[in-house]
């Protein structure tokens, strides 16, 4: 899939059975539970609540067999079966058919816009001040990544997945920032939602192949069981955390990052925190 849809919102494939959809929905609902949102800034809490509403709407369709079938047809997951034409239609029938087609196209466009709201709705940058949860995770290229080993540097922790269109678009900006500022005290770590990748049928090798297409060289941590994502209370993808040299989360950025976003925040946090180069 090249764009988000109801299935990818829940972290399953269109071939998932109802039990898998129910389980994925419950997992997502727990991720967005109100008690997890208590210390988020108001704008980030609003984004999280909107995301939960999207998940609820997706589940309402996918749990109903007929609504799911109609949705799958609209998205091209299963073919529709047109009725055979038995006679030449009259003028009134042609007008009715045109009106129906117009409404159908409008519905498909509305569904597409809804399922891509994460991409279309822009970005949110919130300022916070809380300790960055420590973690040790397998590294994509071997070994492990321990967040504490980068103390003294400004760290950009970027949560992403191969199915996420904004994640793909921001990869060149992240790589450029890493190339230009790593020697000045910036560390970029991509955190791949590997548990969700596997749900969608992708392997670690698929993730590596995907990144090679973009010439990504900064470290990639594999969140194989979702614990890092849970600890950081990640909501829409991509989400990036700007961490100070002393290990505090200073900014949370929801949405696609630009090179200027990274450069401005790095300059600010380096000046205030006295980071050291790697």
C-alpha cells in the first residue's frame, strides 16, 4: 500500500480476518487511552484524540461485514461485479447513472481524504520538558542501540514505518541533517515500528532494502515488540522527539520534518545544552 487506509490505521492488512482486526483495534485503543495523554501539551493531546476518533471510525466500518465489503470495493481491494447491460438506457436512466457515478466518486474522494488526514492535516510542534525514556534495542545493521550512550548530544528520535508517506518524504531531510551536523553534536536515530511492519507482512530485510533506496546511513533502532513506541506515547506517524544533551525531551514534532526544522531546533538545543560531537 502506498497510502494509509482503514487497515493500516489499525496496523493490519486487507486480508486480515475479523479476530485480527478486533485484536488490532483493542491494541490501538489502549495506545490512545486517556490516562496516557495526561501530560501531553494541549495541541498534541488534540492530535491524539483526533487519531483515536479516526481509529474508531475505521473499526466501525471494518467490523461490519457489509460495510467492510463496500469499503474494500471503493479502495480496489476486491473487484465489484457490474451488472450486464441488457438494453440501451433511456435519457432518464443515463441522467440517474451519471448522478450515481458522481456521488460514488465523491464518496471515494472523501474516503481517500479521510484516510490520508495524517498526510494532509499538516504538522504540530509541541514544547515539553520530561525525561526521555531510556531504551536498548536491536540495530538494523547489527548490534544494539542504547539511547543513554548519546548523552551530551542533541538527539532526534524519529518514529517511522515503511508504509507511511510523510515518513518517506522526510528521509532526505533527516539524512542531510545527519550528514551536516553529526560532527557538531547531532545524533539522529530512526525508530522503526517493526512490530507493525510484521503485521503488514514485511520483514527486517524489507526494511533494510527500503532504506537503501534512500541512502539512509543514520542508526535505525528496531522496535520489535512496540515497547519503545508505548514508552514515548507515539500517535500518528511520523513523530519525532528532540532530546537535549542531558536527556530531556524538549520538543515533540508530529508530521513531516524539514531540514530547516531540524537545523533550527538543533542550533537552539546545542546552544542551551552544551552538546558534544559523537
